[in-house]
C-alpha cells in the first residue's frame, strides 16, 4: 500500500513532464513531412502514342497498391515540361524525351528531378537510297528534315550538330536546305523526293518507321562515330540494331546498324511526395518487366542515361531496390512506420534526458518539503545570537509549536521519512531551548544539557 502511495506521489510530483511531452509531440508532428497522397497526376503524350500507353499501364499497377494515377494526354515532351514547371501543384509527374530539357532555360528546369529512364526512343536517320550519308558532316550539302521546331527530334539533332560547332545548326537552317518538319510531313516529303534524308525519334514499332524500313527506295543510315557522340552527350546511348530484328522473314533491316538513342524519362517536380518514388519505380518495373526488341527484360527503369539529376529516393532505389520496410509490409503501412520512426528518434533524444532528470528532481522536491522549514530555525538562531530573541521570545515559541503541528501533516515517501523526523527533533530542540531561556536561572525544570546531543 505504501508503495502505491509513493508511486502516486511520484506521478503527481512529475506531472509537468506530460504537457511537455505533448508539446514536443505536437511540434514534431507539425514539422514532419505530411503523409504521402493517394492521388497523383501524370502528363504523358498523345492518346495513340507510347507515352500515354505506358501511363495507362502504370495507372493499373499503382491502382493495385492503392494509389490513384490520373493520366493526362498532351502534345508531348515540351508541353509536359511546361506543365511540370509552371508552378502549380496540379501535375506532379510526367514523361519527357531525354534531350528536350535542353530547349528550356536552366532556371525553368531547376526544380525538376528524374526518377529514371524507362525505355529507349531511337533516333532514326533515313536517306533516299544511294545518297551516301554516313557521317553528320555528310548532311551539310543535302536537304534534310531535322524535326519540328521545339520538338524532341530537333532537341536531339540540334545537340548532335552543336558538337560540330556552337552555331552550326542555326547556320544550316539559315541556308534553307535543312527544314524543321514534323514526322508525318517529313515522311511525305522524303518519299516524294523533296528531301534527301530525315531524322525521326520514334519507337521501334511505330508505323512511320515500319513504312520506311519496308520502302525499297529508303535505307536506314548507320551513322559513324556514334560512340564518340554518345560519350559527348550523356542523355544518349548507342544501340545496335541487328540484321532482321524487326522482320526476320523479309530481313528488315537488311544489315546491322548502329543508332543513337535518347530515352523516355520519368520526371517529377517539387510537388511530388518523395516517399512515392519507390512505389512508382517498382510499379514501372512491373510494367517493363518483359522488355522489348531493343530493351532487355529487367533493363528498365534505369538510372542512366540521365539529363536531369536523380532524386535522392530514386538514387536509393536504383542502387538498393525498395526500402527495407516495403519489402515486408504494404507500402502505406511501411510509410507510416517509417514516418513514425523518424518522429520517434528526435522524440527519444529529447525525452530521455528529461526522464533521467525526473529522479533527481523528485528527490529535490521531496527534500524541499522538509528543508524549507529550516529557514525558520535559522532565523530564530540568528535572533538568539544577536540578542534580539528576548523581545519576541513568546511569539517565537508559539510559532515553533504551530510549526511542530504542521509538520505532522507533511506527506513524504517512507524513503524520506528520516529527514522529516530529523526536522521534528530539531524543532523540538529549538522549542526546548527557547522555553529554557524563558525560565528563571537555577530553575529545576531547566532542560538537561544532553538534549543538544539529539542533533548528533
């Protein structure tokens, strides 16, 4: 029973720790990252294009994990970049072709990060048979379509030509031999003989590529120096297109070729919650698991090639896979646990010293209940030494007698009872001393001198 009383007293004495703990918890919750949202908006491309189809497949995988992905069709990479950089929180995720970010000012793309590449988008160069193009420099004297202005094809071609001279692309466009045409217009002009060659950035199964490969008047150019160009431009990779890869029966292409390839890239802005990176990437990996004719199974998503910096969470995923907790728990539970672990560490770091201090503080408060009465005894003692006690002798005796009664009401744990009873003895000693001073000298009722030894 005494133990219960002591525990209750300990709790009452240290109740101040409860509001402090609540205040600390509130502050940590207030400044902790909010929980990941369950809804994302992604910009892709035209509804018939590969970007949009990938977005729809990703939407299905994320839905299985409890995340709703809203897929918006757009005109392509440049519009996606504009939507991602316009400053609103409406869009958080998008697909762009690597190389297109170079068409914007660096300040415009400063807030963008990459989650990784998801598949190759080869740069195709077709020429009319017999034109004789094998290097970039061979293009200077020919009529060439380099892709629409502000489009993905021109972003890559412009970067390639800039390796031959800072303003080479602008100078060639100024001659009128080079034209900036969209893919459909380039195909028509090339087949009509109005162009000698044309560049395209299109997926391997695109109908335009299939028509050009099957056209006996056209041939695919295997550019020389592709290794050097890929080394100079980090957002490009060199691809080998084996003979017969696209159609074994008709032997298309009729010989092996080397291509340069940008990649479709998942890009996020500052409104994307970082905790969702691993969920999006692991779902993308499921979509891309089987690969394609140009991409080996399991090759994507990949950290390279990269034009924009990888986010920290994406970098962790590409190096180590999904975070440890997500390997054993559903994503949303793992996210909650992860956030509370982050919360718990600083909470423990702050509360542990406070909890350790509760013992000394408790001891100090218990002793303070007893020791504060000694101020009264010291005051009386000084009056005795100064000779002023005679004027207030009776009042001080009455005051000490009241103090003695009050001490019986003081509640302290048994472990501190000896200090309380020591105080009782000291108060009684002072009362006896003052009462002795009030009696006439030689009185038989004088207090025996041995009473002072109580203090020993």
